[in-house]
């Protein structure tokens, strides 16, 4: 079972350094924004952007979301991108950890998204690089479906089985990442899937030590309770040198999954 308290503690400590090191996470957030922009660009051409029930989504000098709910807002990386690109009448952002700062118009709601109550009649639920930490992703999707307004959208990213594959090949404990097909199966009953894709992003570092530093700075080292001993770190560096060095650089593979869906 995932230790949610440890996750909250590690991420709370990481917010000050998160965005400096979260290169891939920033790319993922950008990709989510582009997906949303492309969807509404196509919808506008088809005259499909409308008020919907309860004024969920409509075109008015761009796109306006009546009620936005973000799960796992963290340092506000996706939050700011959403506010920069779309008009959001109400924006509620959630995270399990204490958050350093968010834009003034955002209401912060601390809590475990798997256990807390969601706002009602959400126009769009967004979440970047978060749901891979959940114990029951299927139950989260069901809960999100109930909270969304008629025709509401959900836009999320997670990570697939190849995420941090270098660590897995060295026998280092990782999350039980769900593949895209499993996620789509969970969604099929309640959502119309508008977009589903996965990709592989390889980030290159100057040393294995830099990789460990990056993971700590972004809170990704939230599984192990006991810090590595010096001998364990030396062993890791030695194994990484032998297996994942290319032209003096060291790889770390990310396997992001992107999903955009509409409530049936």
C-alpha cells in the first residue's frame, strides 16, 4: 500500500525546487494544454462549442470554463498554464501536500483526492502527473464522472509501464504503473474518449548522481521510507554507469500517458 503521508511529506519539501528540475513534467503540462486548445479549435469549426447544460463550456472570445477542478496541483505548473490560456470563472485546485503559492484567483483545497468530496457540476477536471500515485484509479474515474456536469471534460496525464525503466531494470522499487489499455478499459463505460496517447521521453543527465538529485527535487523519491546508505548509492552509481551511459551521458526514461474524455 502506498504511504500517502510520506508522499505528502516528500512533495511538500520539493515544491521550492520542483519547477527547476521538472523538465519533463513541464513538457507534459504543455502537451495537455495543446490537446485542449486543439480540441476547441476543431470543435469551433464544427460549431460544436456550446453552452451545454449549466453553461459548462462555450465560445466567447475563446473558451470559458465555468468551474475548473484540478487534482494534484503541486507547485501550480498546470494551474498557471490553464489560467494563461483559458478563461476560468471558478478554479479550485487540490493537492495532498501543502502548496507554497498559487495564483490569487485559485481556491486551494488540501486533501487526498481518493477520499475527499469533489466540487459539484465541474466543467473540466484536469490533472497532470498525479493519478499514478492513486491506489484505485478506476474508482477515481467513477468519482470524477459523478462530479462532472453534463458534457463535462476530464483531461489527465499519468505514466505507463516503461516509466523510469532504468530503475526497474536495476530492481529498484517503483510504482505499479497502469498501461494505456487498462486505463481505457476503466473509462469505457462512463466516458467518450476524445484523445488517448502515450509517448517516451528520454532525459539525459551528466551523472547518475544528477538523476538522484532530480528525482528528490521533484518529489518522485516518495516510495522508500529509509534513505539509501552510502554503500547503496555507490552501488547504484556503479550499476548505472555500466548499463545506461551513452557518449558520457546517462538516460532516464519517462513514459507519459495523455487522456482527454467527455462525460457520457
